[in-house]
C-alpha cells in the first residue's frame, strides 16, 4: 500500500519583484522543493488583502504563505512593512477563528534567495503536514452552500473593516 | 539598585582590597549587594580546559544558588574570570539544551536546578558605567583625581565578544577610560589595554608570563603613568606581585602601583585610602597618593601655532 | 457572453515536457475547464511558429483570451502580449503561467508535476476570463535633465547631454564641482594627473551654454513622474553676490580666520572662513562658512567686505529656491569614506602617523597641504618605511561585507608614489590583491618589480608599544603572514589605511526622496544588475557612479555616459508609455476616510476637498496595490490585479480542493495528495 501521508495544499502570494524572482531563481537553479505550494503573483506583498488569505482557506488551502522583499528593500519603498503589520493582525484574527498560527507564514525572500525560499516552503509544508488538514471548505460544503458561505465571509469582513463615519 | 554579588575566591583571598573597595563604594553609589549564599569556586581559567562538563556544573551550582535567592535578577561578578565563566555557563545552557539538561542532572544531587536566562550575569564595571552612569559619578566626585596619569587596563577576558553583546569594543575598549576621566584623572593612551597579563602562566612558564607583564609595565611607563588601574584580580596580582621579579629578571626599574578601579572611585569620593584596602599592594601607591594630596602641576597652556610650524592637524578622536 | 479562451502548453524542448505530461495538461484544459475553446501543446511557444499559432487561433477561432503555460512571465510575457496585439487582441487579455520555473524544474515526480501544472493552468484560465482591456498611456518627455552630484560621473553625464543639445541642470552640494577626483593626485594605472584630465571637463561644465550649474545647492523636493518631474532646488546662501564677484580671491587673502578643512583637504589642511575649496574651483566664487566666520560669530570683522573691489560680499544673503521642470534625473551622488576610527586597533585619530587613503591623496597632491611632499604628521620628516593596510572597513563582517573595489589599485598607486618621492620601503598588508581591469594586473606586476613588499594577512593591530629592539619610536604593524604561517611585526614610520567606500550618509533619505530603493548597505539599486545597470525601478530616475556601488573612475565615467545615453533615448522618443497597472478609486464608493492617502509612498493619492473623495494620479501610481488592499470600502480597484481576478485565480489554483470551477467533484473529508 502506498504511503498515505497527508499532502497539504499551500497557496503562496509572491510579490513580483523579489519573491517571484526568487521562485524563478529556484527554478533556474533546479532546486527541488515540495510540490504542495501553488503560487500567485501580486505586484507587492502590500497588495495581499487579508480576504485573499481567508478566501484561500475557505476554498480548501491548508496553509498560506505571503512572501515579499526584505524590509528596507521593497520595490515600492516600504509597502512590505504594511504587509508585515497587516500580517500580524491577520494572524491574531485567524487565531481567534481557530486557525493555527503555523498555517500562515510571512517570508522575506530577495530575488537572490531561491534557496532560502525553497527551504522556507519545505519547512512550512512539513509544519502544515504535521497540523493536518484544515477542512474549512468541507464544513461549508456539507451545508451545500459553499458560495453563500464564502460570500458571507467577505461581507462580514467588509463590515468589520468598515470605519464608522 | 539591588544586585546579586558573587565575590569569587580571589576577592576573598588575594584580592581582598577589591572586595573592600567594592563594598565601600556601593552605598554612596546606591548599589545594594546581596552575596550569593553558599557559593563555590567558578573554576577560574583552567577547569574548563580540564573537564568541560564538570566545570559547567560547578558554575551551574552558583547560578542555581543565586537564582534561588530571587531578590535580584542581575548577578554581579567583579572578577573577570568569574564573570566570563558565569556568563558563559548561562549563555551556553540557553543555547545548547542538552548541556542544560546535563548540568541540571548534576545539580539534582544537591536538589538544585537552573533555568538559563533567569539571571543576567554582569561585570561590576558594566553596572557602574551603564546603570549608574558617568554623569552621576562625576556629580558625586568630591576629590577629583586631578593630575593623575592613569593607564586603564582591561585585561583580555571581559571584552571577548563570544557571549552575545560584548560589554565594550573588543579591540579597543573605552569604558574604563571614560570612567577615570569622570573621576578627574588624566587617562594616558595605553595601547596594550586589552592584552593578556599572562594569567596563571606565572606558575607554569614564568618566562612567558614575565615577558607579557614586562610589555604592559613598559608601555605604561612609556606614557608616564602614575598608576595602572585594572578591573581583574589576576591582572592586578600579576602586575603588582611580580613587578619586583620583572625588575630582577630584565634589569628594569618599574615602580608602578596597580590599583583596582573601585579603589580609584573610592579615592575620588573622598574615602580614606585605608578603608579601600590601599596599602596592601606590593608596589607602594604612596607616591601616587601624594600626588593627589598636593596641588597638581599645571600643564603649560597650549600656545598658538608658531609661524614655521609645519605640522599637520590631527584627526579628532572618536566620540563615545 | 462567455469568453473563448485559448490555452497553450509549451514543451520548452524537454525542459517542461520531460517532466510534465504536456498532452495530458492540454487535454485536461480543453475538456475539463469551462470556456476553453482551444487547447494545444507545442514544442516552443516562444518561437515565431509558436506565436503564429496563437495569432492564427485568435483570427480564425475568435479567441478572446489567451493563456500560455510556459516559462516565467518575467521572460516572455512581452513576447506573447505582442503576439496577441499583432492579431488584434488587447495585449492585457493574455496571461502567462510559469510551469517551467515553478513545476518542471523543481519537481521530480512526473505525476505530481502534471497535477500542479493543471492547477496552475486552471488558475490562469479563471483569472484571464476576468481580465480587462488596458491601454498604456502616453506622456510627453521634457527635454531638460537634472543631474545630482558634480563629481566626475555627474560631470560626464552632464557634458554628454549638453553636447547632444539638451539642457542640463547640474546640482552640487559643495561650493565647487569636481568631487573626490579633484582631491586626487594621480590616477591608476596610467598615473596621469587627476587635475590635468579633470579640470578641462570642469571648466567645460562651467562655460557650457546648455548646462545650468547650481553649486552649493541641494534638491529640496521632487514631485511628478517620468518625463515630467517638478524639482525645487535650494541654493544655499554663499554670502557672495555671484553677479558681482569676479573670483579675484582678495577676500580669501584678507580673511583673518583659518580653520581645518575637513572636506576638500580631508582634515589635512587649512582654509579661510571665506573660501573656495581649491584654486581651480568651478564656479570660482567663494563661500562664507558661517560657522567659523568671525562676523557671524561676534558681529564684527567684515575684512572681506572691506577689501572686496566689486562690493560682492553680502552678509544679508538668504537661501533662495529655484523651481525647475525636468524629464529625467541622473543621480550621481558618490560616496563617503569609511571612518577609520571605527577600527580602533588601527589607531587612527590616536596615533599621529596613521593616515587614511584620502589624507594621503591630499598629501601627494602638489597643490595639497604639503605641496606633494610625503611627510609624517610633524610636517617635516620623511618616512623611511610605510605600511599600507588594505580592506579597512571592507570585506569585514564587523563593518561592510563588500569589497570596495578600488583600494587595491589605490594601494599600488600609493606604493609607487611613496617609492618615487622618497627612499622608503613600502609594505602592503592585503587579503587578496584584486586587479581585474585593463592594465591593472600589469600595474601590479610593475609594483612587484619596483620592490614593493606584499604580506598576505589582515593587520591585527597597529601599535606604538615597542616590544623588540628596533621598534622604539615606530608604529608596529602586527599581522599573521598567511603565506609563511607566522606572526609578523613590521615596524614602520607611517601607516596608510585603505578605508572602505561607503554610501553617502544620507543615501537612504535621497533614495526615499527620489522614490528609488537602496541595498541593505545603502547603494542605489539598479533595475537589473546585469541588463539594466543605470535605470532604476522608478522610470525617469537613473543612477550612475559610486552611488550605485563601489567602482573606479573609468567605470564611473562609463556609467555617467550610459545614463546620459539612456536619457537621450527617452528625450528623442519624445513620449513615454506608462504601464496601465494602476489603482483607481470609485468616487461613488469612496467615503473619503483618507486611510489610503498616507499609505502611498509615491504620493499618488490626493484628497479632493471639493468632492470629499480620494483620487489616484495614474501617472504617479506604480501599481503596488497596497491601497487597494487597505480600502475598507473596497472602493479602490487595482488594474490587472483586482480582487475578482485574484479570487478567481485562488479558486482555480485550488480547483482540486473544492469546486472552484466545478471541474471535479469536491473532495471527501480526507483530501488525497495531488498525485
């Protein structure tokens, strides 16, 4: 019988300038890393709306990585600091929702750090594998109201984020 | 401020003046020292070379005892070797969990244990310059050490940086220089300030040790130092007790008193020399004391540059 | 109406097809993803035949969207966008996904790789369906150029542009242009005199009809965007009327106050309170240093005013501001020298006869404080032995990890000058001797022939504490000779420290001001380290010279000229395309909370007081999307990366986890591996 170990699905948001290039470099250098990670390019780690992370979890991701340029090296000067702040709040929120801290990771990777990005991915995959499946998606699916549930999250999120006039 | 106090063997033996003067200046500087109960030897510089595990356990016992007292978080060691050993043990137990495990296993025999990081191990000079501060000391000075030319000697132990943040610049420390300046003394440039005094080499290979000691004395004499001020009992012992041996061995004529920085602070605070343990040293400090007792000679005021002076300006010294 | 998507899976020879079952992926896309009209795999999509395949399908099959699964978009996104445009499809309706760098090159298991490729293709299709047609906008380019920094790099750039007929504003912080090169005596490896080659260029700048030289000035503020920058320059008060001054220099002669010159003479010589840095200064109007001037200190003296034949002295002068419009900016702000006091064991500042490289340059210079004589700090004694210490503050993890690149050659030059002008023995203490440019290795060989000594080992300490006979009164360099495997003590009369080149103290602030980034150390970051060395990530801002990283004079000049050429290209084109990846604010949704206003580092968001909403200036926006993510009302949309597109992409990429596109039944509670 084949090994039935759990293979988590991890969605990674990579900034266009450093981290996506680090992924390019990992490829060019033929550095093998865990295939469980699937990457989405954004222009800057500052673009990562917390909703993206929630959406990924809601659609079945077991972990989410946000990767950006090192502090002080942001292509947009300082937007990765904003990502960092947002990340801390998000981690807090997710904890309140029962999502373990190990399922989300903020990783700095410069365009020269293919090796570092790959090993961070490996580390995270191991960690999430340890934590087991998140199964958020299934919870809603059993209700048969996946889309509605997701829609609700977004609405609630928008409501929560709304600043009173 | 309240600190744990680990005097170590030296301060209860050969370096009793260091202990006396430390205790004497503690009160006026607002330092409360609480001695670690039932402390034992730190193993000095040798034991770690003989049996590492036993040495760590030996030091670990002191840390465990100190931590038990709970009335302080900072543990002060005036002796450089004690300071390094205590700090090294605390640091390495934190860094290598296996070591901490083994040390604690050994300590179990005496119903003790130590959790690394509980105590902050600090050298006496560290709390005086950083917790009390130069300015506060300057304000307390009653009898400035005006006119005294002092060579500040740090020795090789306390500035070595392997245990986290170094206490001072490892190559060219300045804290003792600035402290002596705050006391009103004139600090001479002492290039060998962080070089080795030979340590216990005097017992093993006196030729090696004598050469190292001679260099230090020679360098201080070259700068016309009235005294070498140190913060380590071994340094004090080597430079003081072996000075006459050096003179015999090399045919030199050094007469430089070697004092502890705490004694200098005491003098500047106006305490009687005897209460600071001054008078117990082999090379008499009498001439130096007379110098602060009498009106110090004024240096000739700097005259303007002469017309034909071709000398180039010196770059300023680094601040701080 | 649903879109017709064309999916193209590239084999990249065997690079992709060797690991990914490309036919299976193409089949999957064609059969299982909605709205895919055409799905093909092809050997080399980027070849002209591959591109034609896409173009033909767009024309014949009426594709409205294109997905290319191949290499990284950083490589070929432009290629495929162009192919789409050729066939009449808006280029932004094409999307690339990287199944080479992210799949075939990093995964060994074929089945797993194929599954990941499928997910990525699904994500790309879901995303591309929501793409919008975008048009890059075009703006005119102002033919004026601002060059910041009047060292040799800035001078070269300014002259190149001015000679080509374009107006240049050259801003220099110091009273004169010339930079560090003006302080040097000789230049390696040819040993031609620095002043002889530099001063003609300086006077060219001073007299060129196309160059507006603004010395003793600094950039106060810059706004605008590529082709259209508005710059405010602060002209510091010189207290000398430039119109009236003839540069005769009588004021300098009569000034009674003499101070150490820390800038031009590197602290080795003196200047007056009213001064020009050096006789050949351009411009040659003097400046009053208010910090040392007796009049500014005590309210009387005015010797300069009394003796000035043209009444040019003006104690009431104030800083003035000049506003200019330029199309491009070249930053050539140079470097600072590492403060050797930070290596206290070398004794600089404490031991009189330890000199820095810049001090020694001034000493060698015939117009310097010693008129070119090499002497000890007493100003008279010629040294009999000199040690040169390499890598002071460079290649040192306590200070700067990088190699300062020029010091080895400068050290060789110094060795030559010492031996030429004195009878001294010269010993160099080096880690490695790096002489990699044209004629450099030959120069090294020449010095070996001339008898310069080389000790391979980093000096541990420089001390005046004598230990052995022959050391008294000398400076002793202690070092491990790593070739002999022995400690050595070399007594010398003089030591020269080859201090590292460091970014200007305010480089990071300047970077922020001009909207470009710096490396960890503070060197300006170029757009691409190999293929785009003088452009930056901010369009219209170019960097050149040492400000971008340590380099020697030939390389600096080459970069200055390269930056000028790039600017000329921009000016000649006349207009510049601006990427349409920008944020827009929907006025009807915006509540005017202003949260986004302070988030933008490019000041692209302004608040419209009349409408009480925020507004993004598309020309300033760089498209990072931070404001989009931050807007609590989701009133901001980031073109090409809007929420819907990214949500669709997330859905696609997790298609096998849950019914993102209905391609597969949702998995059971125990999710099997993608393989």
